[in-house]
């Protein structure tokens, strides 16, 4: 139901906002937009947050041309954009303790995944 509501909100918002994003993609409840400048981005965010009192949108701006999004990192290098896997700063690197109470097939699959 939330997906339908977000789709309707996105359509209504995109059809009535004066400055539209030059790039717009949505995945479940996350959206990636490219706006011309910060003023346009903040006015777009204001319109989104003004649609319904129960829904609050947040925005993350790129810092030093780097933007983490959905487990990826987008880097802008001149006119091109490169992507890589995003690892949170709090990542310990521990995937699964060997002595944990997990079936051996999952442990074997994890080892195969890490090797490949």
C-alpha cells in the first residue's frame, strides 16, 4: 500500500513542481534525484514534505562529489559517474562467527561467496 501511495505522491509532485529533477529513479522507499542546484533541491524537498502530514522525506547531498545510495557509492569524476560498493564506517568485516548455531550449508555458502 505504501508503494502505491509513494507512486501517486511522486506523480503528483513531479507534475506540479516547477523545477523538475533532471534525473529521477525510485526503488521502494528510496529515490535518487539530480537537481540543478541546492536551492532547487530544497524547494523540491519542501513540496514533497508538504503533501501529507504523516510522511516526512529527508535528503542527503553529495559531499566531495561522493554520494552513498542503496549499498553503492556514486562518484562524479568530471563528466562521468563511477560506482562502487558502499561499506558503512561501522562495518566490522565479520560476516558470520564460525561457532554460531547456523547450519553448515550456510557456512559453506558464505565461504564460497567470499572467495568468488
